C-alpha cells in the first residue's frame, strides 16, 4: 500500500497493492492495521455506503456536524469520478482550500478524508459506482451541504460536463453563513 500526500496534509491518497494474474486481480480494499499505520489515525469505521451515478452527476459538497462528524474513505469501483475534499475547519491553516483527485476503477486509488471536511464528487464516466466507509453513522439532522460552485471555494471541477444535482444540492448555500467546524 502506497500513501501519497496531498496539498492538505490530513487528506491522503491511498494506493493499494494490486495482484494481477491470468484470472484477473486481487487487492485488499481495506486493512485496518495498514490504514492506521499509514494515516496515524486510530479510528474505526461503522458504515459502508455504495452509490451509482450517471455521467455528469455531482453529489456534494456534504458534511455532518459534531457530534456525528464523519471521516470518509472513498473509492470508485466502476467508472471514474473527480473526488473533492474541502477543509472547513476554521482554525486550520488550509481553511477553505480543497483537493481534487481522480478515483477510478482503473487506478484503484482511495481518498482518505478526515472529519472537518466537506466532500463531493463529479461523475466523469457513463456510470460510476462509489464505495465509501464512514467513521460515524448517517444523521439527517446534522448533515449539511455547501453549494458545489461556491465562489469563495472556487473548486476546480473538470469542465465540459452537463452537471446534474439533487434538489437538496441545487438549493445548498455557499460557505459563508454555514455552521462549520472550529
Ligand atoms: C448519506 C445517506 C443517505 N441516506 C438516504 C437519504 C436519501 O433518501 C437517500 C439519498 O441521500 P443523498 O441524496 O443525501 O445521497 P448523496 O447525495 O449520495 O449523499 C452522499 O454524498 C456524498 C458526496 C457524501 O460524502 C456522503 O456522505 C453523502 O452525503 O439515501 C441514507 O439512508 N443513509 C446515508 O448514509
């Protein structure tokens, strides 16, 4: 397993070791011990999510407030996505900055996004299936959404896509005025 730093130190790209042979491939999509060693995070995951999206579907930018804040370990098992993490910790040196990484069935990369970040992705392929683990359960009262194209954030989403949003995400508010992390 290879761990690659991003422009935001707490957000990591994880590349599993893939074993290929004439049957296909095998890799450990998650190994608690190796994950803890790689990230230095002693935590446990409590929920696994799986979503399927069509080309141009953008989900995000989502987060949950304490006491149900979620860390997320994200991968794409079918197709490709542009996955984004936005630092929304007010006390952070990188508050308001973002990282974007292509995750695909082909590159098998995973993105580790700790608590204190908003998360979203754009579907780059005809279909994408995204699987992610979360460190806290879903709580509809504490979930929040920041507008995907909030000018203050200026996320560099890939261009040329016919963006499709849920009603909730289409009516999301920009960063300013949102309840964030300390
Ligand atoms: C997130 C979530 C949704 N749901 C339900 C609520 C709703 O009826 C349906 C679809 O929910 P949403 O429209 O919020 O799904 P979606 O837009 O895919 O939300 C997800 O987006 C990505 C970017 C994230 O980071 C996730 O944490 C989550 O917020 O699924 C659950 O039952 N459990 C969950 O954990």
